[in-house]
C-alpha cells in the first residue's frame, strides 16, 4: 500500500511539473533557448524568472546591502526589493535618486551660506537655454588648495535654490500652499496625437517620416533597383522633399515572375542611418534589443499616449533636459513633489515655484503636478518605506486625475536622473507587436557624463496602463520590482487580453536607450543630496561631517572617486561619441558644461 501511495504521489508531482513547464514554455515560446544561451548578452533573466516562481530567496530581497565600493554604490544596478536600480541612488523623498529637501536642517550648523533664488531672473529661466551666471552672494565656493587656478563655472542656479529656501522655510510654506490653488487636484484630459508620423508613397509603401531618406523631385532615378522619389503628400509642391523608395530587382523565381505579371512592384522605404525595418520606424536601440517579436511589428493607425511619471527634488537642470528630449514622444508628465525629504524633514516646494513663475511654460500644458503633503508612517525608522511610498503615491494619485486614458496607452516611471531616449518611447507609441513589461538599458555615469561607467543600467520602467492596473494594482513600485509573474492578476490578464507577457529591454549593454547620470550636480547639489538621504541606505554618508565638506566633494568629482575612498576605472570618453549625452545638453553646451566636462580637470581647464 505504501508503495502505491508513493507512486501516486510521484506521478502527481511529475504531472504538476509538466503542466508548469508547458505553461511557461507557452509564455517563452517566442524566444529560442539556443539563441538565449548564445547571445552576446544572454537573457538568462527570462529563465531565472521561471525558476524564481518556484524558489525565491527571501534573504536577498529583504536584507539591505550596504555599498562599500563604487561598484556597489548609486551608479551600479544593485537590485533591491523596492527597485531595480542602485540602492544608493534613492536618497530623497522628492526624488528616487537624489533625495528631498533639507527644510528642517539648520544651515548655521553647517556653516555654509545660501545660494540665490533662480526666480530672481525669471526671464532667463523662461528661455531655458542660456548659461547661468554665478551670483556674487554665492559664498559656497571654498577653493581647493591644490587647485588654486580653479575656473569660475557658469553653474545652474536651479540646482542650488533649495539650499537658500531651507532657512526661511516656515515663511514660505504657507505662501507656497496658497499659491498652489487647485493645481494638485485638477485633472488632465488626454488628447490623441494627430501628428502624421507615417507617409504613404505613390507605390503604396508606408514609411516613417523621421526614419526615411528623402530627396527632391529632381533626384528621381528610373533605374531598376535605384532610389525613386515619390510623393508623400497630395499637394506635391515644387521643391518639396519626398520620401525615397526602392524598387527591388525582380527575381527569376516563378513566384516573383507571377507577381511581376500581375503589375505589382515590390517597393520598400529607404531608411536613414539609425533606423530599420520595412517602415524605417525601428530605431537601432530596438533593432539590437532582445525583443522576441521584431518580425511582428506593425504601425498603429492611432498613436498610443505615453505617460512619464517622475519624482523631483532639486534636479532642475536634468528636468529641463528630460522635457526637451521627450517633448515629442510623451503626452503627459506626472511630476511629484513632496514637502518632506526622504529623511522626514520639511523642505520647500521649489518645483512648484518654478512652475508658477513661468520657468516651464514651454511644456506646462503636458505637466500634471502631484503634491505629496505627508510622510509615510515608519519611514523615519526604515527609509525604504518612504522610498517605496513615493512611487506608489505618484502613480495612484497622478493616474486617478487623468481622463480619457485607454488600456493600451504606455506608462513609464523613472527617477529624475534616468532620462530615456526619445526614439525608444516614440517606437512604443507608434507600433503594435511588442511585449510587456519593458526595461530600458541606460548609459551609466557618475558626477557627470565625463565619468562613464562600464556596462549599462537596466531598469524595468514601463508597461501598458491595462497591465499596470490589472497586474500591478496601479502601483508604480511593483512595476520596478520585476515580479509580475508572481502577482495574482498575472494569468487573468494574459487570458483576458490574449497577450503573452514576456519582459524585454529597449537597448542593450552596447546600444543605450537612455542616460542614467548619478550624483550629477554641482558640489552644492551633492551636499544637499547627502543631508537629505533616507534612513535605510547605509552607510549614510551625509552623517559624516568630512564627507559633506565641499572641498572633499570637489575632489571626488575631479578624480571620480567614491565616498569610501575607493577609485574605480573608467573607459575613455569623447563628447562627440554616440549617446554621450542628451541632444539638448550638447546643443546648449555652455549651460551644461559642468556636466559635460570635468570642471576640476586640469586638461579641461586649459582647453
């Protein structure tokens, strides 16, 4: 009898294993096992995902890992239970990688004076592209004795404004709340994007405008196999640049001859460098990604709407860069600001003031302001509670005020120092056929784009609104945890929609799809980030007085060192290389010079 029972139990166990294997094989049937194992950057995570369903290490997910070296510090993607990003990056409640304000900390104890307000010259802020002048009252600039000929930099006043606001915070708090009005409760109506991203040629080819070569009518070539200029618009204006198409050489096969006899010409779009696919709408970062359904991509008749959710503290220079980089692809920015730091201290609502004084008027019609007016219970004892709650509140409060959204609209959540490339989000907006959720491979750098780190930062960043609602329960922090396959709504969402949920990444370690610039501030900005860090990511460098010294911080920027005294190796970089920095920064080089060139490097100073 015992033997029979054991056999029945064994058969049942084997049956369950077979059923589970078949289910996950169905989910991963797009991806070839041999291709996965032989790829230059193998996607073993897809298979780890499967085994993780049966065996999950609790210790690795719950025990904080203290960064003791720069490899384990903010710029490196050390996984934590609340984020797929380096744990040292989240230090403030006003931002996931940079910290909140310092409202409750007294500057007189630090003995460092305060910088000027950025709104003292609103006309400069409105332009958003002029270099910032160094104000005479900014006395937070002790010189390094070893570098007596330090140049006076044209730094952004935006980065430093919260330091001056910290002292008179009590007077400004009520004033900011009064000026806010209903800005933090109003709704936003999503509109369809009416832009004509695709054009149809005379021969019937559908081409993506931005990725297709164009030519003047005089450049027509009637040769077989040559590039032929065709009309993309009915107007056919004289001198208008028109998309090119290629008439392919007819094949000698019977199938090709039958098509030729039928009067049909085989044509395709002529893609510009950096664009691929039959429609010239697939950017290089997607073409070289691990997307398993590249051959099934089709253009949409109506573009999706893209919502980008971020938390901001004092990253105002990077915020300008984000808005200009993503203005075409993103339909709505959810921007969350709190009047508490991640440490639980009061801080001023600086972004609100800049929003009201016209600094962001060029993009304000796409901004929905989210105000977090309380600090989560237990956040002072465990800083990760505050860090997680920030993204939860941002997502749920922000999306609850969005009207007219559709389940297939795209939701992307980033830290303020994570800037996706425009081409990647534009692809998600215009094409059907990609799977979800998706991550983004970002170029990693420390203190500025001049200290580039090896590899890339892969951050799970987005999915459709339908998946966010049904699988992640409308919680942005769950999206970044990479654990969708263990959530209750996972299978129901697959069955209801017919979608196969397979995570993929836009870009690769060699083809970046964005930028992650960690601790990219002036020395004063880094000082502010240190003192507003959450109470959970240890060692908390802001607790050490010598680490807060501005001369010490300047020396870290000069050498690329870390707060523990270690120094890592960096590959050589050139500002002219591809994906060195966002286009807007390179176009306004003087304003962002302190992030594009090492301001304390002797060679850069001589140049």
